[in-house]
């Protein structure tokens, strides 16, 4: 019987056969598409310890950086281009090479000086004034918390926590407990409600980044940090709300609260992310064991959706990247197979499922 790590290794091997590390799309760009995929690969490397996975991750980073630690194609004005910096921590620890620390410091200078709205919330990009998108919590949060912990800069941990709390304050819907995809302080964006500044819908993958990011941040936050309890409660609130929208198949839908409406469809990447967060939350003692049932149901739903072509595993039903829009906008987004969003989310799920079940089996959760 396959374990989650077996599915993860099959997914990694499938992608490694398809792409040389330096060819991962968008080729040559230091970007979160590669970052989430390789983050997932690294988390599974920590379980199986097969060096080919670490080497592949390192080869990609080296392909987008020169010998002086200058990233060749990276825009610090986009949170999406900062996220892959999370890969630099294990490279610094393993190799001790100064170029990786130089690149990390440059990225974190970008985070510290990133443009913010009047409430202190990060713009999603420098060309999207005053707009906060849920995705941004994953792009800038975990890297800030890890940097703060490892380099004795607690202000970065505080910054990550503040962004999450601010995002919940401005995007959470009191009725459903779900979070809208984005919020515009200025109310000027085409998609923004003129009274609230909120996006029109609850988009699946955007919400998935939130608990995954915050749980990673908590790994680097002292148990007595004054905002720790608030972040743990935030995770519980959101995952409790999401459990109410899990379908009979174990999956969640592209627009989470409208499963029965025409055009909507089960989306794999958000299902992976919610499942990953539930497994990790239980393992860390932040969620009760009651969440194991929806987590295991989500895992089964995703595994049942896989298609095999020989040794290659195909992860489909994944929304390509998207901006903010209305219901029709989300439902008409193309789906893709084995794109880096989807495989990365799948790998995160597999790692968290494997880790959680091991802890539960040992009686430590």
C-alpha cells in the first residue's frame, strides 16, 4: 500500500524527468511557481533523505543566481518573486556559501521596505497600490519568520504575524468565516466593492495559502510570543469554516462556497493546501484530532483524482494562475496538469500527511 511519501516521490520523479532543474518554468525567473514546487520537494526530502531531491533544488537556485549572490531575474516589487528565498535557508546551512546569504539579505531588505497601505498591509505588487491579496501571506510570511528566528531579528516575525492578522481583519466574512480573495484599501480596483473594498468571491487556492503560511510561521515563533495565540486561533477559525464546504468526494471547489452553482468545479490545489494545513495543525497540537477525518478524506479525494501513465503521475484539475474577478472569471479559468502550482501543493500535502500519521502512530498527537 502506498504511503503519502511514495506519491510525493512519484510526483517529484515525474517532474524531474520532464524538466532539467534550470528549465523549470518560467525559465530563468526567480518566482514562486518554482518556489512552491521546490519547497514541497524539500519537505519530502527531509522525510526520505534521497539526495537527488536536494541536488535538484540546489541546481535550480544556482541557475538563477550568479557567483556573487545576485539573482538574475527577480523583482522585489512583487511578493511572488520573494517566496523562493525560502529555499536559501537549507542551502546556507548545508554549504555555508556566502552567495546564498547575500541573496537572502537582499530579498529581506525588499520585504522590510515593501510598499504598504495606510494600515501597514503589504501591497501585493508595487504596481497594485493598496491591494492586499491572500496569496501574499504565503509569499512573504514564512520567509520573514524563518529569517527572524535564524538571524535574531524578531521584528521580521512580528511583521509576518501582523500581516496575517491584518488580512483576516479586512477579508474575513462574518457569516461564512471564509476569506475573500483580496481587499483594496483605496476601493479603486475594478473588482473592489465600492463600500468594503472586498473582492467578489472566495477563491479556493488563495485561502489555501493562508493556513499553510501561518502554520509555517508558527514553527519559528516562540511559544510565549504575544501574537502566537492569535495566529493559532486564526488558523482554527479558517479551517473550521472550510470544513463546512468540503464535498462528498473529499475535494473543495474553485469558488469554495458555491459547489452547486453552474460552472463550478472541484479544484485540486486548494484541496491539497487545506488538507496539508489540517494534518499539520493536528500534528502541532493546534487543531483537535477531529480534523483528521476531513484531512484523510481530502487526501483520499486528491489521490483518487490522480492519473497514471506508467511511472508518471498526472495531477490535474488545477487552476492556472489568476487575478481577482467575479464568479464567471474564476469558473472560466483554464485547468492544467502537472503545473508547478498543483504539484507543489500536492507535495506539501503529502509531506504533512506523512509527518502527521507518523506522529499519530507514535502516540505523540
